[in-house]
C-alpha cells in the first residue's frame, strides 16, 4: 500500500465564510400562504412510506383511513423534526456560549444555523397546525437523555450532527 500524505486541513475560518455565503435563508412565513386550507382527499406523504403500507391492516383500510394515517404520520414526523431542530439549536447555543469569539466566522455560521433551524421549526409547527393535528414530543426520559448526552458532543460532532439532522428532515 502506497503511503499517502495526510489530507491538507482547510482553514476553519475560510470554510465557515464559504458556508455562510452558501447559506441562503428561506423564509416560510413570507413564501407560504398559511391561510390556504389543506385540500381534502390528498395524501400527506407517499403511501408507500407509511408504517402500515403492505400489511393486512392496510388492506382492510379504506382510502379515507389511509389518507388520515398519512396526515398523522406526517404530523408525527414533523413533530420529531421540530424536536431535533430544537436539540440542535441547544447544541449550537452551548457551543457559542462556551467562550467563542462572537466576531469569528464560525460563530456567525452557527448563528445562521440557529436562525435556519428556528425557521424550520416554525414551518413544521405551522404545517402540523394547518393539517389539524397536534405536535408530539418524545417521552420525558428521552428528553432527559438528550440533555445529559448533549454535553459530550465536540465542536466537530455538533456540526456533523447538524448535517445529519438536515439530511433526514430534508428527505
């Protein structure tokens, strides 16, 4: 096996500046007409992605029951999205509060991420409300587990987690 030189480390400040330039802010409050009623009879996600799809119980359900299932499963997914976004906001805030230079590009990028996660949470919450559902939260034990485990994350793992959460929620 040939020896390869180690990868060249990029300047973290330059990486943060590049990410800041690439971070376009989408404003769902201004671009979505939240007063438009949800169209009855439409799916809230692909039927193939629903938990009961392809099961004997699915076969017994009528179309309206299947659509209602899609409504509640999407509300549950968006509620999980809100909770994970809030967890990420906590991690980013803790990261910035721990003696970060507020003039640093990495701190500016973290603040941009907090703003984006806040907008996402508002959008998810408004959508759940528009669908006529309530938001769901994890059980208190899971919430406490996150609070205790969150102190173990390093700077790198916080930003990696941000990418993972965004990828899952975007999909």
